[in-house]
C-alpha cells in the first residue's frame, strides 16, 4: 500500500459534542466575560459594611466635652440672676418717679393768713395730705381733705356745743366708794368704761355701765360704785360716751401715772373731769391747694395762732399702670423660664450634645443643694451654732 492510500484510509477524529448541542449543528464560539471596573465618574453606589476586620484596631470613643458641660451648668444660673438684676434695675428707676413728697412749714402773717408753695410734679395728683400744729398741746382742729375730683381742701372743725356738764367726782380708797355726777341731756350712757389702777400699773377694779343711774327730773346722771377698800393710792380712768351727741365725759387722775393733765373747771383733789368729742364733727372749708399758682393757703378761725407743718404726697397714676403692665410681662416671662429650661435639656440630648444636656441637669441639682445649704447656714447662724 502506498503513501497516498494510507492517508486516505486514516479516519479523522470526531468533533466534540457539547451538552445541549444537536448533531450536525455548527459549534458557536464561547466568549468568557471578565469583570470590568466602573468607569471613572460613575455614580453607582458602593456599600461597604463597616466591621472591624481581623487584626484591625477599633476607633476610640469621643471624649466628654467639659466646655459644653460647664456652659450648661452655669448658664441657667447666670440667666436667672441677670433677669432679676435687670428687672430690679428698671423698676427701681421708675418707682423713684412714682411718688413725690412736699414738706413745708407755715406761719401766720399779720392778717392771720397761712400760705406755702407746693410744687406738684407733672402728671401727679395729690394722694395724701397732713397738717398739724407745731405746738403739740393745742387741739388739732385744722386738717386736709382730698376730694373725689383730686382737689385738696383745708378744713377746720367748728367749736362744738357741749351738752354734758361735769358736776362732781369723789373716790374714797379707804371706804371703797366711787361716785361721778354730771348734768346731761341724755338719759342713759350708751357705753361706760372705767378702770381703777394701782400705782404700779395693775388693774385693781373695773366699773360697768350697770352702775349708771339718771334722775329724769333734774337731768342729773350718777355713776356710783363700790370696790374692796385699800390703803394704797388708786388712779382712775373713766369714760362715759353719749353717741347721740358724740361726747365723752372723761374722769382721770392728775399726774404722770395716767398721762393726763387736770385742766377742767370742775376738779377734785388729784382728779379731773372734762368733756371731749369723738367721731364725725362738723367742719367748714378754710382754704385749698390752688393748682394755678401752686399755693396751699388757709385762714383759720379763732384767736390763738400757731405755726403748722404740712406734708403732701403726690402720685402718678398712669406710671403706676405702666409699671403694673411691665411687672405682668416680666412675671409671665419668668413663669415660662422652666419650660424653656426643660426644652433646652431635651434639644441638647436630641442633637447629640450630651455634655450640654448633663450640664443643664446638673444646674438644677446644684441650685437645689445651694438653696438647702443656705437655709441650713441661716438656721445654724441664728441658732447659735457659730
């Protein structure tokens, strides 16, 4: 067999058959895909799980921020003190302008007229007035009266017509008798009060209105009473009031023990009787404060003349209302401060500023402890512990 025949007789190796390929089908080329990197600038998200790997060190925790802590500790206290200081500073300046005071001394001229310059601040009105005699032993019969229309009048009490005439007073300590008589137009005393006092100031005996009698035929009233006899000196203080005439019959001991002076016409040894007035008494206008020329003037009746002291207080009503409104605003803001404080604590922790939040909480605890310690210190100081 020659070489050409050998080559024709050698069969060819069969073609490989792949799974899923049918016989006689032309084999398709197989391309192997490779991972390509993302093009530069692509926005495809890349998720990386932040877990410590073997041999990798963990990051240290964030340090405590003491600066924020001290801000939260002292800021509420500083704000409260500043709030109180500013409020007092503003109010004190206004309160100085709220009231005005005028003091003057007046003496009579050759005609018996009194006058003094009284300067009332703009916007002020008279709130209080007082006139009193410089000689204290004189009866105080001149006074001020502020009317509803803010005008100021000077008035004087009229001389009353006495309806009660003191007659006699007798007290015998050794026999224990006490007797008062007077001529009055009232049948019965509405109120009788009498006390017998020892020399050392102790109450020895009290006399009641049940001992009071009246003789209707002579219009003479009596008060006869008995008490336990004593050899010591007794002082008496006796008032019989007649409300129909606003008169009081007074019997008192002379001397320093009861602080009365015997200046009545009817006087027993060591004792005196007089009639005084109480309640509303008739009075008339004798002067005024004339706003046009800022002059307080008055012309009293009577022959006895003396100097008078005048004290007048003025008041700014509109400024008082303004201060009241400001005080209400300040009080409202002050009441909201606890809510702001609690809100600041919550916001601090929500925002992650834990040091600031703990400082704010510590501020309230520090304030409570400081207040309790201050109270204990006061108790120990006044209790003699120091």
